[in-house]
């Protein structure tokens, strides 16, 4: 009888069915009323009393092992049936990889600009996108009705001409001057809004990084050197800059800064329109009127300011020809920046 028990135990352990029906068949054969286990139980009644104890324990162990094994096989069959209903048939097939996100090119370039100036000791300042006339225009030396207000077509809010969407992040610089005395050394990244027709080179929303440095004895030479450093860090060691006289109400003297075209190396191409130069920012010495209007002594302090469009820098850096691509979230465009910073 011991041999029969051991043989059955072995068959239970080795049983490996391919379908759920086989498990049920096996259960009936072993555990059913007329099954092998009950046959052994009948036999057990007839064994000698001195063997009862040992064989009884063996039979119990066999019964438990068979019950457990059959229950486990049934559960496994039910799971795989559910999986194949979901269409997952081959559990050894490699899974599909999750795509990881990437930074938007505008964020990449904005972070780079901020990081370059932070190496020169600038800290980041931020301010509201919905502003008032004072912080965007009046405190920056734009008199009322001054035609320079038309340089930037403004979105006004709720028929109240005093509340508007900032047209430049210079408003953050005004807030910094109101709050603190020099030395002030800040960069102001942020979204700005202008009522312009959308085209490949203009959008009604774009991003700027502006900067402001005020201290004793700050000169135009400091401005030039700081911006040359920026150009070289951003566009490479070979980058050269040139400053052309310009006009802004809040700086005097004012300039537009060009950087040598990094696509043709200054020889002239269709991106730089044959000139070898690309315009990248406005800058100048802060007008003493602006310092005084914001509570800073213009006899003691002087400073410079600059401002650039992030989309434009990113276009030049990556050779992007249409500014609208930045706003459309086409992943075929965005994935090209996966490996950047
Ligand atoms: N605020 C100017 C603009 O948005 C840029 C600028 C900033 C020019 C600082 C000079 C100095 O066009």
C-alpha cells in the first residue's frame, strides 16, 4: 500500500496539464467518489492495526497534496484564460517601453540663458503676467501718449487701459528697483504678450529673458563684456558681437546687439540674409530718469539692462525656421530635443 501511495503522490506532483478540462478530469480520477484516493481509503480499512498509524498519516498527506495541487492548477488556468482573453498570449515577449518625456526647446534654451548669467552672479526674479501701465510703461520712462508705446502692441484687459498683459519682462525689473537698493543683479525670464499677427517669425505670446545690473561705476564697457561672455557661452568661443545704436525709452544710450552668424561663420547665408550678423537683443545703460522714478539715486548708481527673445535664440541655435513650431506640440518636432540638456 505504501508503494501505491508514493506512486500517486508522484503522479500528482508531476501532473502538468495543458487545458483546464484535463485538470477537472484528473480531479475526478483522483479525488472523485470512485477515485483512486477513495479506493485507497477502502483498502486502508483492511490493513493491520499496527500499520494504521503510519499509513493513515501518509494517506492524509496525499489527500492534502492532491487537493492543493489541483486547486493551484485550476487558479493558474483561470489566470491564463483571462490573459489570453486580453490578447496577451506570450508572457515571454518583451514589454513595450514607456516613452520618457523631454524638455521643451524653449525651456532648454531659457535654462541655458539663465544658467550663463548665474555664473556672472545674476539671480532670477519673476513677476506677474497681468500688469499695470505703471510697471510696463510709465516707470520705464514711457510718457503718456508717447509714440514708443506703439513699438509694442499691447493687449488690454476688461476695457480698463490701466490693466494689461506685460509686453516685456522689464516690468519685473521695475518691481526689483522698487523693492531693493543696489547692487541689483537679476535676470527676468517669463512669458510676454503682444498683439501681433502670427507668422513664421512673430507670435502673440513669446518668452523673454531680460537682465538688469545696477551698482556704483557700472559702465558701457561692463555691458559689452558681459554680453560678449554670454554670446560666447551660448553660441561658441568663435562668436563675435557688434552693437548698433538704437532707441528704447528706458535706456540711454541704447543698442541692438548682433552676434556673428553661427551657421555660415560670418560669410553670409540666407539665415543672416547675407550680412554675417544676427540680431539677438536690445540693451543699453539704464536711463537716469528710470533710476530716479524707482527710488534709486542716479548720481551714485548707474546700470545696464538687456532683453532677448528666447524663441529667437532657440531658432538660431537649432536652425528652426518657423516660430509656430514651438507652440504646436507636434511630438515629431519635440522629440528632436530629447537628448538636449
Ligand atoms: N524691453 C525691450 C523689449 O522688450 C528689450 C530691452 C531690455 C531693451 C532692456 C533694452 C534694455 O524689446
